[in-house]
C-alpha cells in the first residue's frame, strides 16, 4: 500500500476514531508510551501525527535491524533451581 497521503511507516488503512482496536492501542500508547506493540500498531495504521510517526518509525526500523531499544516488554524469567 503506497500513496502520497500515507504517513511515515503506514502500511494499513487508518481506522475510524471509534473503532475498538484504535481506541485500545491509542489508549495503551498514551498510558504506556514505551509499549512497542502500541507504537507499531499506531504507526502501521497511520493514527499518529506525522512528526511522531516518523520518530517512532525510525525506532521500529532500528529494532527490526537488531539495534535493540525494545522497551515495554516483560523482564526475562529467572531460571528455576
């Protein structure tokens, strides 16, 4: 999906503001900005302002190339003894 009206990193159509998925991910991102899951969903669906989408998209590209910067995930479980 490509076009002149897409935001940085957007690959999917932008859902309407009342759609349940959009409400969930926007709320998650607002309450937990480090949530990788929320960042990626919001960027892929084009629900963020252009500047914020560009910044988060750069982070997504870095993570996918193995640059780390995860955040938002649970701590690894300690080994059982």
